[in-house]
C-alpha cells in the first residue's frame, strides 16, 4: 500500500490538505501493479517465513532450544 505524503506540521496547511482529501480534490495515488515475478517471489518468501521457525525448532535439540531461550530471556531482562 502506498501511503500519502505526510501532513504538514502547520495547522492551517494541515486543515487545508485534510479538507482536500475529504472532498476528493486531491486523489490518493493507487497502488502500482506488481509484476508476476514480484508477486511470485513475495509468495515464496512468505511461505518460507511462515514455516522457517517451526522447522528450525524441530531440528534443534532440547538443550540447544533451552540455551537459546535463556539467552533471549537474559537479553530482555538486561534492559
């Protein structure tokens, strides 16, 4: 999704731009079409990301998982 430009900091300019957006004077640009290759690669990457953590956890031994979890907990509580 393409986000519109940030609204200006000046109150009057911001009010003017919001009014233009609400009345339809300024159109928010549409999301550009993704190429078939881009969509395919995005889907592949998402698939790998969804199953990556589960596959990694199954491959690790219980001792190694415990070590990783302890290290993560120490890093969180160190703050």
